[in-house]
């Protein structure tokens, strides 16, 4: 998951452009005033608070400002716009994976989806290497979330590191601000969406059809207490506690831990020479992946490493080995390998089972001894190769399209709401179109085959499956956009407001200034 909002990527892109201009002049980075200082003048009163959290930037002291729609050409100029689109497509792949698994009550069908092409002599187009990513690639999508987060979170700190000692104070302020705001940024949307989902149980008399879901308490007050206990345990990032109302949020704690790894690593390496910094970043990737079982930390550090290289290439300071011209064939090869590895069989985490999968026997021997779940080893390399190759291939333009950019904008909200919608509305819609689950007979018997469609069509693209998405996909995207506008984006503003308020220093009184002068 991620979490990883479009505003962060936009700030990252702005900083990349600044780096390109300023570093090419004097190899020094001055940048803008710290982000924390922006909008520090709108703190007074309830009206100001409301405008800070929910009102978009449409007005200025001089009056309303009409925003000009950005042209497609202008969007293409953004160097890392593809990251927004990539994150959005990754969120859609998570959506696809969960819906594909949910719509298949047959255990054999689920096995076909999660195992390799040719498993037990089952051969379907949807399970072919590469193509299977569209149907079961949601697992690798989470790895992509983490790499993008590592990249975006490190853009500004790395720019300050390259600015030299003069930027040391700015670096400290930036990292401190980022850490202060990170918990609010990640957990407030989870808290809000989970609270609304829980409240709907009692407001509308429904409950989740998830097999592991909690059953509603007898009273709403009892539910509130259980919700409080569940969320407070989940919010402790160093525990393995689950959000029992929405277990899709398991990645949020890892997102926070990975952020801490990024910021502490950058602070630790701030005084290192360029080559040594790159070496240490690569060393941390190796350590987290091969020495200890810290695969998600390795994904974040790969993002840092790739970001560092990009900034160095922009300023023509990258080591010679990274400045060599390499043919397109090499990047296409990496991309194809990424697609293949992204389809690692996920039905079992036992390495002996991987050795029985067609096309994976020899690859199984690559798993590091330290890694317990081999699947994340292959997803790590799939995400890494994808991040390296995509910006160097024509496929980058796909992620810069308007639809992918829209998906990137709502990606975090889509990640949060698609599960609750699936377990309530989705269960009933699938039952109505002719794909009922076991839970449907208990919770929505009147919906079963209400407007049944036939099961014609190829595996994973059956008519009654696609018919359900005529309702479910627009509904989920619509709710995701509402959550983005009413919860996700205001949480960014709330985090900034909290930091600005906490760090605002009161003006010293005249008596205090007189006393301090006497001491001097």
C-alpha cells in the first residue's frame, strides 16, 4: 500500500525540477523555504481551520483565482508524473486481485489463479506469465507502493544533502517535520474510513461478509469500545496487531516503519561522500534482503537508492558506471523479467511448493537463507526492475495518461475502501449476477441470482464477473474520490497544521527581552 499520496509525488517532482536547474549551475541546492513554513499565517479561528482542512486553494487576498486546466503537454513535462500513475495502477491491481479471489467460491479456481501457468494441467490465458499480473498482481503492487514511497520521501532530504553543509539545518527541519506529520498522514484516513464502516453496521443493519470479520456488538456503545481497543493496538507501529475491521490495512504499519528507515538512513549518511553514500544505501538493501528478513525495508531503501541516482544524474555527478549509454533492449529485458517475477505463485509460502510450480524450479534456489517468505524476495526484484525500466521505456507514457493520473490521485483511498465495499455491497452484487459465496446464503439470500448472467467467457473474464463491475468499479472509484476529497487530502492539511501549531514560538514579551539583554 501505500500510502502514498499524489501531493507527496507532486512535491517530489517540484523538487526534482529545482534540482535540475540549480545543481547544473553551481552544484549546490538552495531550494524553497521549508514546506513547514508555507501557509503558516492561516492559524487563527475556526474559519481558518476549516479552510485549511477542507477548502481547496481557490482564493487569494486579491479575490478568487481561476485555475487554468493543465494541458496534456504540460503534464508530460513532469519528470516523475509516471510515479503517480504507476501507484494508481498498482492500487487498481490490488482491487482486481481481491475481487478475483472473492468471486471464485471454487477452491480449485482460486488455486489456478494463485499458482503458476500449467499448475495441475490447468492452462488459462489469465495465468500466463506477464498477463497474470492484471488478475493476481496485487501482491507485487504492494512492493511497488513501498519502492515509490522510498523514492518520494527521500527526494527533498537528498536534495538538501547535495546542497552541502549550508543545508544541514534545513535537512534537520525537513526530516523532523516529515516524521512529525507521518503518523497523522497515514493513520487518520484509516481511522476515519474504518470508523465509518463500523458505524454503517449499526446504522444500516449490515455486517461484513469477510470470513474473518468481527460480528457486530449488540449496542453501538459496545462497538465503539471494541473499535477503540482494536485501533489503539493497531496504531502501535512496532506490533503485528491487525485492524480487524479492515485487514487490508496491514501494510500501513510497514509503511511507517519503512519511512523511519528512510529518514534515519538519510540522516546517518548526510555527511558521507557521494560514492560512499550510494555504497551504504546499496549495502542496506543487501542487508535487509539477504542478511535479515527485512524485505519491506529493502524496498524502501531501493527507492532511496534510485532517487539518489536520479538526482546525481540530473546534476551530472553520478559515478561513471551509471552514466553509460545502454540500449533499449536492456531495459525491455528488465521489464519482461519484472513481469515474470511479479507473477510468483502465491498459494503457498513453502519453498518446496515453489519447486513444483512450472517454470519456478531453478528460481526457487535463489531465495536467501534469511528470508522466511520467498514470495517477497521475487516481488522485491519485480518491483525494483519495474521501477528501473519503466522511466526508460515508452510504457512510461501510459502511466502519464489522464486515467492513470486520476487513479494515482485516489490510490490511497481506493486501497482503503475497496475491501469494505467488496464485503458488503460486492457480496450482494456478485450473488445477484450469479457468483454467490457461502456467506451470501446467510447474509443476502434474497440477492442470489436476482439478475443472473451466464458464466460465459475466458477464465477471470466471465460475463457474470464483468457484469458485477458495471456497478462495483464506478461505485468504488466514486467512494474513493469522496474519501480523497473529504478525508485523505484534509488529513495532509491537518498534519501540516498540527506541525505548524506545535512549532510556533510565541513572541517574547518586552520584559523577557529586557532581561535577556541584561544577561548578555
